[in-house]
């Protein structure tokens, strides 16, 4: 399961992982820390290579 560690996100830019996710599971409102839709996420791990805010639990 992927979790976003909010404290690791500077929340000052568009999340580059949003477009990397193959199933569009990452949602970001404005520049806020993104969230992962666990119903869509397949645990592929791509986002964890993009940013250390995404962690595999
Ligand atoms: S693990 Fe894969 S499917 Fe899940 S949020 Fe990250 S990029 Fe998307």
C-alpha cells in the first residue's frame, strides 16, 4: 500500500508523480500534498521513484 508522507512534500509545485501513475490514482488539489486512491492503486511503485513523499507500506 502506498502512503504519502505529507511532511516530505514541499507543497509548492505540481506533483510530478500525478502523470507518472499508470492508473491515475494520484490526486492533487492545487499545490497541496497529493493523495493516493487506494481503490485504483496497483502498488506498482512508480511514484516511489519520483518522490520520497510516496512510500510503500
Ligand atoms: S504505486 Fe503505481 S498505481 Fe499506485 S499510486 Fe503509485 S504510480 Fe499509481
